[in-house]
C-alpha cells in the first residue's frame, strides 16, 4: 500500500540517521579519551562493523521502499495511458473542464463530431461551442445542476458544428465536488445521436401515415357502402329518364332533362367520395400529360377568370403515363380551383411538366411509391399561401378553408393520384404562394385512343340478337338493364347471385353469348364468377360497377380484354360496351 511504503521509508531513514549519529558520537568520545576502559577494551572492529551493518540495513530498506514507489508510479502511468487510449479510441467525444469551465481535456472524437480539432478546444471556455437557436441552454442547465449539488446530468441538445450545421447530441455529464461541496470540475461524454433522431422522425412519419391510412380505410368503407347503393339508384334514375325522354312531349322534356342533370351531378359527388377513399373504379389508358393539359386549358381559363394569368412550361418529349383520363382532368381542375381560391384579387398560375427520377430516399419520403422514373406535374400559384398547421391538413377529407367549400377538392386529388400509383407533395408559406407536385409512374408504351372517341364510331344505336346473362343483386337495376337490352334486339336472362347464374348457364347450354355481371355480389364477386364460368363454359364477361372495394377486389380489372361499364350508365354506354365485348 502507498501509505505503508511511505511509513517504511521514514523509519528506515530515521534508523540510518540515528546509527550514523551514534557512530559519530562514539568516535568523538574515543578520540577525546572520554570512553570508559571497559568500552575501549572491546573489539573496536566488531563495534564499527555493527554500526556499518545498521547503516547498510537502513539503506536497503530505503532503496526497497523507493523501488516499490517507482513501480507504483509506473503502474499509475500505465493505467493513465490505457485510459487515455480508450478515450481516444471510442467514437464518443470525452471531455473535462475545470472550475472556470475551461477545457482541460478533449478526446480526438471532437473533430469527427463537431469539426474542431482538440488543439482548437483545449484551454478554451465552453462557450466556444454554440447551439442552435431555441435549443436547450446547456450552460444554464449545468449551472443549475451545480447549484443544486447534482453529481450526474443527462440531456439532449443541438450543438452547431464548426461549419454551422446543427446536429443532435446526447450529453452524459459527471460533476465533481470536494469534501466541502465545492466544485472541482466537470467531466462528460458527448454522443452524436443524429441518426437515431432521424430514425425516430421516420418512425413518427410512418405512424402518421398509418393513422392516415386507417382513417382513409374507414372513410373508404363508409363511402363504398354509400356509393354501391347510390350508384345503383342513379343507374335506375338515369336509365329510365333516358328512355322516357324518347317518348316525352315538349312540356315534360325539360323536366326530365333536369332530373338527368341532377342525377349526373349526384354521380360526380359519389365519384369524389370514392376517389377520396381510393375505391374508385378507374379505366386507365396510356396518354400524354402535355396533351391533356393543352386540352384542358380553355376550361381552366374559364374557371380561373380574367384576373388570373396562366403560364405553361411543358417539357418536350415528355414520357407517357397510364391513368384514367377523366380523373386526370379532375385532378388538374381541382388544383386550379384550389389555386383560384388562394388568389381572390388575381394572380398567376404556373403549370409545369418534367421527367424525373425518384431514388430510394425520395420515394420513401413521398409515401407509398417505388423508386424509379416518373412524370411530374407542378402547379404553383402566387396566392396567400398557408402555414404549416394548415399544410398538414389540406388532404384531410372535408377539411376546407373556404366558407362554401366541401373539403373534398384536394383529398380527391390525393386519392386519384395514390390510386394511380403516384404521389403528391406540397410546399407553401404564408404570403409566398403554394406549389403542388404530382408524380405519376412513367410507362414506355404508345398512346391509347381515349375511350370517349368510341362514341364517334356509334352514330346509331347498337343492336343485336345475342343472349346476355345479367348478374345483378339489385332488382331495379336488373329490370332496367333487361329493358335496355331487349329494346335493342338482345335477349336477356337476369339473375341475382352466383348460384342462379350457374343454374342459368347449365339450363341454356351453348346459347349464352356474354356474361354481364356486377363486381360486387352476395357471397362472392364478379371476377370470381367470371373466371369460373370461363373455365367451365368458355363464357366471355363484361363487368359493371361503380365501386372497387369488395373484400377480394382491391386492384384493377386484371386482363386487358375484360371491359368495364362504370355505374351509373346510360343505355347508349351499356349497348356500346355490350356490342364491343361481343365483337372483340
């Protein structure tokens, strides 16, 4: 023990001094003739040898003790070297300050974490490090801990690197006090936790996306239930109005036309609800986004008014996209209407297109999209803009800042874009306008002819004599479809479910030419029924639906030769689809 070695050294030194003093005293007595004869008569050699042995013994003890001290000092130095080596090897920044809060030690990791070399920090006050405005006041925190007599302190803060970049750090601090409670110094370990914080932020974003997805799923279930029944009723209304108008006199014609317009407006509202919940039945085709924008420009100018100018910057040789053309036009129109509301006194609307590539990080930041090539649509206005709280809510169903708004405009846009495999993001600030960017997957395919062009090929009503099996669980819709088909020469067999459909085919072997089935059926769905009838009887199918959210149908009609009739429909739309399916 160090204390015992110190005591041994003191005893040995005192013994040697005493022996030397005794020897010198005896020698003086002998030289002066003062020693008794008895003492003088003894062997002088033996006496002096004894004294020498005492001195040498004491000297040996001293040297042994000093050797142990040297070993202890070497051990301390080795231990200090090991501790310093450990401190300089870890990724964390280890530091010490004295009572004046001046750095007395900093490990090399300070350069990796904060960008300062140890030489730039040693001897400097802790104020050498700056923190992000609004971040935790570390100096005040440590002063409070010292005043309270706390020995440990753990906190997170945002120090600035040498280049001014803020990072997240975790500080574990040990405050040393002497036996009287006075401050002796502070030692701490600083760890860079920026990656952990980034992971936490991503997790929070995913949780928000999950909650939003669950909310949209609930809205989708509600909207789907309404839309399924509502579209059936609208189909009956529109179909009967159309047939009545052929027989109507001049007095009742305008009234029937008004009923038809109201029914179509109701159908548009249903489509909006389904778009919000991403349960809408889409009929995507390959098209040129620039062409759609050009075709919509006249309508946009009427919607925006004369006090809003439109600037278009469409990229040349823009890639193609595969979307429902009607829904894409709805997206552009809704964005224009939203921008117009932000510019009550007029302004400028800018529309831009470009081919872009989203890497993994960019795709992940934009939600449920994959990395790859996209066509980007940018719509910007120089209107009032919005704060962050409003920006985070603009895609919420029924959220609106307009007194007379429905709150479905931008949520409809987001639903259509998401259902088309794309993404949308928004940037805005009060007084700086708003920019919305829409990313739609790019496809390397030739442009399709829009479905609307099919109307021009049917100048007269389609007729036929084939037999069509109609599977629809709503009696009113069954009667309407049967009447439409029979009025144009077709033979119609109508049933309400899967079992009745199988029985009808078995009882009319080889005489049924086409299956016309609703997608949503009791206990099953039209896709399963069509596959079964095709496998067993080779029967072709045409689908009708206004809602794609049944239990097993969460995707588009899988085969290109499977056509779809979207509810509500008119007799002409029905007949064109039937004739096209039979002739394909």
